């Protein structure tokens, strides 16, 4: 990815994330979340993970946030008046979170020597991911389907009206 | 230079879609008139000249929309009200980037693949953009500050996400058959001949998949018989009641562009896309031995024409379906989506997998 | 990588600071996505597809969790008519 493109996209992603977190109106926040997820999908495609990027749009931006919007509309949430905790707590939270960010980015630094490895053929394509999913990670795959079944049943039971 | 070629291809497919959309409006008016045993809208006149009949109307209609006052209801969210039509139209238009409208065009030494963006996960990209189309509906319903619009919007988006699932699963059978997600590869693979003379179009391999996909596609674009979110006799205009002027035009455009999209996908996946029977890259090769060699530009032109003809046929078919069938009730609609199409699509996947296992040598 | 850490931090900030439970949920989604970004970046750095497989699973689990979480919120809202996290505190001492 070209550096200019990266910085522009990164700035937009951070802006939309801040938009989600700081917005008073939940519907605006959900729209900012869609923008954020779409920008991350663009990042994924730029990082040669095409299938994951497209799946991100289908699953996250296309289904999960629609679910959020449904719930917001069902509960008819309006813009909150007091949407955040008291200012001293906000300040403390920002300080702690800033420290957290510095710690994490320090720990995630990769050794520069591995930067030049060439990508194997077919990296990021559907076939490679499918091959891994059905051979090495077959057990987590099956367990995930069980998890989804439990989630579906749980969601239906929880949201059902009494009687 | 590469960028220029991609730009030309993108502009070409966009213009093709917009022209067919305009034709779609014309068909809508004329075909509906013929079905209902009347003449149709031919009263518009340009500077007193009414000779062209319905074509005058087609010019007058968009002009009328564009010149109308843009009314935003009181208490509505202005930003979202403005955003919703864009969110409805843009994902649908962007989908056409991965659609192949011809095989290759050989200009001198350059072999140009006639597809604006050759993604190797093209089919998934189309599903992704279709799932983004839900946002236009739901935000339009919410931003209108009108409880009937909200109702229409929520019903519409629930319908869209239900039928998205059936659409995706119907496509799984197609992917199993052609073993690729790239639309150009699928279109090319349909040029092979079964038993020496029958072009291997997708409908021969996936008849059930075609039916499921066509029904789910029509439901996704919220056309009759599935147009409860827009029900013209019940909810005024449903989720876009409060939109006037060019925003209304955007929603109408989204409707027709989706009709064209479903037609394009059905053509490419099940009816050979740009394939003309027995036409290969260098000319016709008939099964009875004769052959007719043609230059590459003529072949490309024939392929694009065949694509356009099939596209127009399926658009016309959807319009005929619209004016023939009555509307589904909402619970019937949901029942059809979840209890009818979804199990049927799963059965299709299982049957396709079994067929490939047993007769795998005959498949591309 | 720094971007992923920054996005994660923004998500944590959102969880700590907002009162509306649905916005807290959206902030959790931001955190999960930041982690996904880190995984994909590291996977590309090492040339191995395992990172993408993990991202696939994280996405699935997050979608399931969002569904169940929203169902819980709906059930709570039916009981108490509020989505303010300060008022949903009947389990506190």
C-alpha cells in the first residue's frame, strides 16, 4: 500500500471510530460504525487479504450493523442528553487508554528482518483459506458452527415475548 | 495506459447499465400498458411536438423529478435524509464493476479482458454490495420522522436480509459447479460443449439454483410480488414517502438498477453471459463441422451484443412478472423466504455436491 | 500496527466512557475489528495464512456475540425501560 493512501485511510478510520464513540445520537454512531468497518475492509484488501475483506463487508457491515440499527429503531433511542460519564472520569479514562495504546504498539513491533519475505503464490485467495479451514482448522470450524447454532437459539429465546 | 483502459471499461459498463435502466422505464410503461389493455403514457409533448409518444414521456419524467422542490420533513434528521438515497444507489452501481461483458478484445498486441475489475472473489463482492443496499432502506425509513415510513423501512430491510441468505445459498451451488468465484471464468467455462453440441450453460447444471436465485433476486429488489415495503396502495410510498425531487429519482433509479443487476447475474451465471452458442475467440465453430472465422473485434462486438440482448430479455421478464402477479402478504413473504427458499437452497447444495461426487468428470 | 493499537484504545475508551449500552456494544465491535486488523497485518508480514483463518473465526464469533448481546439488551429494555448502563445495576452490591 502506498504511504499516502495508508495515512489517508488510517486518518479516516480513526475519525470514524471516534465518531462512533463520541456521538450523541446512536443512529449516527451506527452509521459511523458502518463507515469504519468498510474502511477496515479496504485495509484488508490492501493487505492482500481479499477474501477476509469481502467477508468483513458481508458479515460485519452488512449484517451485524443492520442488527444494531434494528435494535436502535425497535427501542426508539433518541440522542442522549447525558451520554458520557462525569468529566473527571472521562479524563482518567483517556489517560489510561493513552498509556494502553503506547504499551500495545510497543509490544506489537515486528523485527525488521522479516520484512522482505515474498508472499507465497495464491496468498489471500479463497482457495488457500479454504484449504486451511478444512484441513488444519477443521475442528474449530465445526465448533464454530455449533457456537452459531447456540447463538441463534439463545437470541431467539431471549428476545421472545413472555406468554 | 492501464488506468485509461480500466476507466474506459468502467464507463462503458456504467453507460450500458444506465441505458438499459432507461429502456427498463420505457418497457415498464409500455409493457404494463399492453398487459392492462391500454396505450400508456403518450401525452407529453416537447414544444408542441407529440409525435414520439412515449419517448417524450421518458424525457419529461426525469426532468420533472429534477426540477421539483426538495422537501425535508420537519423534525427529520437532515444528514441522514440526505445520505439515504446515496446509500441506496451507490452499492448497486458499484456492483457492475465485476460483471464481464465480453471475452477478450485483441488490439494489436494488447489483450484486454472485457471486465472492469477482475477480482478473484467477484461473486462474494456482489453479495457484499447487495448487503450494503439494505442501509438505504433502513436509514430512509428512520430519517423521515414518519411512523409509516419507519414501518416500511423496517419491513423492507427485514425482507432484504432474509432473501439475501437464500440468494447466497443458491449461489453456493453455482460455485460448486464452476469451482471459481470469478464471473469471467464462469462465463468462459460456459462455452464448453456438452456431448459435442450443447453449450454448457449454467441452467443445465443448476435449474433449481436458477429458480431460487431468480425469486430471491426479485424479492431483494423489492419488486412485486414482493413489494410490501413500498406497497403503493397501503403505505403511500413506504420508506421513501417523504422524499421528493432528485432524491425520489435516486430511489427509483435504485429500483431499476437492481432489476438490471438481477438480470445481469442471471444471464452471467445461468445463461452463458456473453456467450453465443458455438462462438469461440476466433469465430464460429459449428458442431457439424463448418466454421466461420471472424476478426477479434467482430467477435467481441457479437459477444457484447449477445450480452445486451439477454440482459434486456431478463429485464423485460421481470417487468412482466411485476404486472402479472398480486402482492404477497408480509407473513407469506417471510414464510416463503425462511421456510421455503432457504431449505430448498440447502437441498440444492447437497444435491449439487452429490452430483459432482458421482459424475465429476463431466463438470468444468 | 500502531493504527491497530490506536483503534483498540479508542474502543476501550468508548466502553469505559459511554453510558448507553448499545454504544458500548459498538465500541466492543471496534475493539474486535482493531484486533482483526492486527492479525491480518502480522499474517501478511510473515507470509502465512494462519492469521487470516483466525480473523475468519473472530468475525464469526463476534457476529454470534453481537446477536446474543442485542437480544439480552432487548430483554432488559422490556423489563426496565432504560438503556442507561448506570441504571441497569441490580447485580451491584
